[in-house]
């Protein structure tokens, strides 16, 4: 697998974002994730967006992080927020999400962020299992879906105290 940085508006990123939105709509019976995102939110040094390609050059996984600091949406100073973690169905079960997550954590840590946070949902048990096994714990809700009962917010320190 070849993981490389790209823009959130890169055609392959858009393609995988469209796929994940369809999956969200199917799982939750709605229009997908409507969290406002702008490609510049992922521009270094304030974030990073990654695409993973298989040996044939096909995009198979995606994920990004963006800077967050204390605000009315429940974030804390030093947060880095995971967005759009996704592996196409044919690529699942091969450790792609775990590798993508580790790369995002490493980059956020190098950028000086102190805590990685993410929002997922109760109809994504695979995601919850990945994050839990990677050291994330449920935390106080934040972000666009903080008022939703189905929302699960998780966090992991990026630095040891």
C-alpha cells in the first residue's frame, strides 16, 4: 500500500468521500455526514489529508486530521480531529485503517497537537473497535453531532504526560 498526502478536493479523495457518504446514508438512513469541511482545513501544518493506493494504483483508503482548539463546539486547545477515515469494502481486513490512523497520529503529533479526537456513530461498530484497540476512549461529546444520541466521541492523548 502506498499512502500519500493529497488535497481533500483531489478527484480520488472526492470519489472515496462520495463512497463513505453513501455508506453513512445506508447505515443511518439519512443524507450522510453534513459536518462542514473545506479542503484548506487539511492543509499542513494545520492538518493533513491522506490517500492510500493499492498495488494497481487504485484509491482504497482515506483519512485526514484538522486542527481544533477550544471553541463552542466542545473542542480543547491542542486537539487534532480525525475526519473521513474510510476503507473501501474490498480493502477491509488488511490493516489499512490502522496504518492510516497511525500515519495521521504521527503527523498531528509532529505538528504539536496534544490530543487526537474523533466522532463516530453507534452504527459503526468496526470503527469503534478499531479506535478502542488503538488506545482511544469515549470522551465528552464535541463537534457537529454532539447533540445526537447516536454520536460517539473518542479521544487519545498524543503525548505522554
